[in-house]
C-alpha cells in the first residue's frame, strides 16, 4: 500500500492549482471567499478536517473532483491511489474528460515518486 505525507498532499493541491483555469474574480473577491478558489487553501481545510493523509486525499479527490459517489467508486479511487503501482501512472498522463483527475494524480505520483 502506498503511503503519503501531508507535504505530498500539498504538492497535489499545487498541481491541481497549476492545471486550473484562471479565476475571473479579482484578488479582493477571492479573499472574500476565503480561498475556495485556491486548491492549496482547500487542501489545507480538508487536512484540518480529516487529519490523516489517507482520509484527506480521499476527500479532496473524491468529493471536490466528484469522483466518489458510492462504495464502488470509493473503492476504485482508493485502489488507484494506494494500490496501483507507479509504473502504471504514465498511462494516465493524457486522460481527459471525466478522467482528468487521473492525469493530475498520475502527474503528482510521478513527481513524488510514490
């Protein structure tokens, strides 16, 4: 089983941020919404709430990237994150559409080498 650190999760949040479209809001408007348009700040909130890297990672991708909606999809995400070997990650780098989250996760896992 792969294990991740809180610092690993922060790298994932930055990858999400780097791959997101620029916000049409002004910096003042963004501050009003307390970072809800910032993946790193969102990850901080998730980590604060969930406490562990595993639970935080499942919540961040599962809920905020709309991947988990039942027990089967939860298990699929969990397996992809924790049991799929790193050598399978390059296969997902160019995933698009509903699978775009896999491309982000693959990029992250290759970056952290886990």
